[in-house]
C-alpha cells in the first residue's frame, strides 16, 4: 500500500516535502465525500477553512480519533479536546491521515474545485447526496434537510 501511494504521489509530481500534507487532506476527502463529483468540492471547502484559519469541524476525523463510526458521534465527542483528531477543538489538520486515500481524493486535493464553500453536509445517507454552503445560515438549512431525512428513515 505504501509503495502504491508513493508511486501515485510521484506520478502526480507532488514534491516529497508535501506528501504528508497532501495525504492528510486527501484522507479527509476520502472519508467525507461519498460521490466522486463531491471530492473536489470537499477539498476546496477544506482549503477555504484552512485559509480562513477556521476549525475544520470534520466528523470523520473526530470519529477516527475515538475509533468509532462517524454516525455515532455525540456532542460530548465533538467537545472532547483530549482527542487530538477532534477538528472541532483543534485548529488545522489532524496529526496524521485518517484513512488511506485513493488517487481520486489525492487528485481532488491537488486540483480542488473553484468555489467559496466552507460547509458541507450529506443530506441523504443512502445516496450520499451532499450539499455545500458558503454561509452558516445556508449550512443550517442543509443540516435541517439531513435531520428531516434521518427522521423519515429512522428504524
């Protein structure tokens, strides 16, 4: 797996001193984007947050640090500053990648979509439909769509 990752990074011309950062960002994209077309958008939103020195607020990173599924996170989990992977409490990227990213996620980090999104949320957990927003108000509307989907699809 390591040899394959090195080959992909080398083939794409990523300087070796940037491998760790590219893989860290790509691992977040890998876990956050369910649909191929969303990978470059998630990569852009991550870059936009980093550029604004905003916390990333990435559930999959918090979950990785706790060893649990992202859908099982609680408010207490996102408030726990002892989890070094808690991007709700710690500014910047997590200390290490949270997954082994594929070439598509690496490509997304190397060529993120154009846009000023800073928020994203998957609103349909079956299809992976994800909505992107530039303002907190828009994001809250999208989160309400997720909550409605969850209410309609709870067992």
